[in-house]
C-alpha cells in the first residue's frame, strides 16, 4: 500500500475535511495487513483509521476514515433511517462498520448506503438508493440529488486538497506529516 495511493484516493480524509474514502488495493499476498497494522499504530493518535472492508484473491477494498466524524455523521436522523432500513445496528459507528463489512461480504448487491460512511449527504444517499439512474441534478464525487451549489463547493475543496497533498508528498513530506 503506497503513500501515493493513500494520498491520491484519501487526501480529503487525511486533511480532516471528509469522513472517509474508499480505494481498491491490488494484493499478491497478505502482507498488506502488516501495512494496515503499521498505519493504524502510527495514525490512531491523529484520529484516523484504515480497514480492509472486503478481501478477494487479487484485491482488497480499503476504507480510510475518521471514526469521530463517522460517529457524528451516523447520528443524523436521515442516516439512522437509511441504516435501519438495511438492518444496521445503530448502537455505535463501530458496530455500523462491522455491519457494512457483513453486507459487503454477504450481499449479492453493492450496499449503496456506503455513501453515509464516506460523508455524503444522507439526502443524496437516499436519492441514489431510491432512484440511481434518474433524478440526480449533478455528478461529482457522488450523484447529487439535493444541494448542488453546496456539493460543487465541497467537490472543489476535495480536488484542491488532493492536488495540494500530492504536491506536498512529492516534495518530501511523509504521510504522517500530512495527516491533520
């Protein structure tokens, strides 16, 4: 798992402006688990965690996130309603992550409520779940069904953050130095 890959797909999460990020990691052995353990040891004090959500023969779906932000996001009443609809135990965000892993590994369909774990607005997650192919008003990091202007502003922040973090990594900053 390279620092470049983590920055490319997770800079806004590293910067603390996005709850979570997902990326696929090509694997050839279970050595990636050592990288994850080392990352979590180094970064837990900074309030960030990384988990493999689903592991297959040649790839792993990796979740980089901020537990405190996730806890806040999943308390939103609309988020709670969506999670209950899919059988999540809403007792804690940690339990919800366990339920997400279960759904990813047992359901034949992709769990689109995953957007809640990435910091997407619940209204947009609900819009996508109920009407994935129509009704959206803009597309960026996610399909926007509600506040287009706010989403465009967020998308621009994410883009600038990713560019700046990439620049700082290339100039010699370490991943630990980049995590806010």
